C-alpha cells in the first residue's frame, strides 16, 4: 500500500476506524451503531474524527442568517468551493476555460464573479449606498471572512444582505447563460434588502413550512395555486384554486366541477377556470403553481398529436396567460397545495362555480385550511 499511496498513506487515520479482517470482511465502525441510521453515523463519526475538525465559527453563523433556505444552501456550497462556475467545470475536465459572461474580461471563477468583476463591483457599491455601510472584501469573497460572527464591521443583518446579494448575482448569471435573460443588476440590491427585511421581520411565521416565504420574494406574487381531483364516477372532476398575494395573504379562492374525458383535460380545465375567474374579477397573477408536468409541457411546447383534442383549451389558457403578462408557471408536488386540493374535493359535488373573496365570510373549513398552511386572512 505504501508503494501505491506513498506519503499520502496515513496509517494513524486508518487505524482509527477498526477494520475486521475476518472471513466476512465487514466494516466495523468505532462508535456504537445501535439505534442510529448508517449515514448519520458515518457523517458524525468522520466529522468528529481526529484531524478533521472544522472549527471555523462562520458555519454556525450561516444558519442564523435572515434568509431563505435556498440562499443559505447556496452560500454553504459556495464557501465549500462547490458552485459550478466555468472554472469548476474546467477543473473537472468538463468544459473549456471561459470568460465571465457579465464582463468578458477575465476567466469566470467564484472570486471574480462575486468580487472582482466590474459588474459585480457596481452591485456591491449600490448595496453599500442603500444600507449606508461600505462593503469591501479585502480578504476575498470566497474565503467567507465576511460571514464570521466576529467580523468587526458586518452584523447579522449586513451578512444576510451580502449572502442574498451573492445568491441573486448567481441567479442572474445562470439566467443569462441558460435562459438568455439580460441581467438586471439595478434590481439586485433592492431585492436583497427586501428579502432580508421579509425574513428578519417574519419571526411570527413558521417560515420553513411556507413554500412562498422560503423560496420566492414579494415581487413574485400574487401566487395562484390550481388543483384538480378525480371522482369515482367516470368523467367527473373537481377543480380548486386560490390566489395569495406576495405577503402570504389570502386574496380569493374558488371551486367547481367539470366533465372531462381525461385527467389531463380536467387539469387544463381547472387552470382555465382559475385564470378566467381572476380575469373576471380583475385580479393579477405573477406565479402559478400546478402539480402536473404534462400540462406544464403542453402549455410551454403545445400539444402532441395524441392530445390534439385539447388544442382549443390550451389556446384559451395561453390567451389568458398573455393577458396576465405571462406569469411564471411552476410545478410543485400535490402535497404542497393542500388548500387547492381541498377546494377541488369540494368542487366535485358543486355544479356551479363558487368563489370566495378577501374580506368576505369564508366557510370554517376553508378558514382553517388557509390559516394552517401559513396564509393570513
Ligand atoms: Zn466579470
């Protein structure tokens, strides 16, 4: 083994994990394995192994930031050098060295993208102006020094804003490369500050349970959730939907039943009815959540020949979407839209469209559902 690994072979470390060289050749872990899941045990064991201590106190601080889970995970990955920049892919031999798409002046790596790029520098300057504190990364951005709880200049609020800003820079970069969206650097500082304000002031919410608060910002609202459910009787389906604004407040909801020959047709009808109701009530929508990837693909790319019957339906849906200025359509698991699902179940037996509006009396079951899912009335 020494001849293969040379000086990289660390016998002390290997001996720390006891290896049973018996006939069955099983690994025997040093800690007791009783009542523990294997993955968590291995993780804990190696994290506490000799020489493997990561004592940097910034990690603990990261989870205290006033930001959504997604940016937190992004920062964690970034500080572990795991963001898939062009340089990262080049190191893994998965692509060529490529210039930064923002400035075209230097190769793209994390330090350039989040610190030295001229476009990013402007963003940091605007953030500095907006919060009245100069943000400069003397020791580099990807070292993570700015996240240290002992940092003399940045408190948790500023650290949160820095974290979200870097996440928005990354999103802007990815949207430019993968969606050809031209970068809107101007909006980043205000979006970052709003995001942190939202999270620092929402302690009364159970934010981890809220899809909207955790992964979208106020600017993405209002949100429309649409669900459809099938009845035991053939061809009868229930449709349910509700609209929530960017502050997680209830705006309107509705249900009805409809007759359709396939579940896809029923789901399309549910979306059409929801959009039609919003249009009739003069309401706006910016993000739509549905649970059906098939419907999503048809809206995006048109019907395949087998689904030609749905063509007029999809055309009407697209007409409505255009009239709402093309809201973003997202697919989420059905379990994440309990309110819309319950409305759809009620819809199965309802022959007329029933609508509920903000400020009007809601049935008790609906009020309970709405409040339970983190939406305020
Ligand atoms: Zn650049």
